[in-house]
């Protein structure tokens, strides 16, 4: 799909999706919001990532015009927590799509049953430096690691958000 990534953490991404209509799939272009920096003239880049996503979802609900077929739909991409990453992989499968010449392609089924042809994974750091969120293979849990003090904790440090 065509991809447009804006300033900083990938503000918007224009992709193609396919409506699940069997062999009569139709390709639609849509604007997918990955993050927001400025909404309605207000700089929100200092807000936590989760709050920016909620604000972007509210913005999309306000400006979406599903009855206007001449306008590209706008969607906020689904966000998964680090410990829920496996939920992405269960939605991936090989599918023959229209225009693929009969060759199966990797397809992702979204929450609205639309099929996307993924080209990558966008990872966003949601904790402040010097903290990092890490996933422990031995315990299967996420924990927080301070790169300056080498402190680790399973509880979200107050100074990390």
C-alpha cells in the first residue's frame, strides 16, 4: 500500500484496505492515524500517548462522513499493549487477494472485518526517559527498567509518564 508518514512518530499513514466481499473485494484508500501532535490547532505532543490516541479517536468521530463516498475514511489504528502483542499475530493469515495474481499475501483482519496488507509494525515508547518498558521471557510479564540507576520494577513508576 501507499504510505505517508508525517512529522515525528508517524503522524498519519495512508493505506489500502479491502472489504471482505469474497471474490468481489474492493480496494479502498483510507487515512490511518498512528499518533497525533496537533489537533484543532492545539499542540498535544506533551500528553501521554494513550491520551493522544483517545483525543484522535474523538477527532475522527467528529470529522468522519461515512455517507460521503467521495471522501477517504479516517481511522485510528488499533493500539496493542506490549503484553498483548500476541493478539496481533492471531489476526494474521495468508490470503489470496484481488490483484495478487493468485499468490497468497500476508493479511491482517481488523476489528471491523476489513483486511489490510501489513508492511510493518510501528512501536511507540510510552514511558519517559530514563525508563524503558521491557518484556520478561522468563516470567511472561512486562516490567520497567531505569537505564540510569538499573532499577527494575513491575509497577509503573510515577515519574515514567
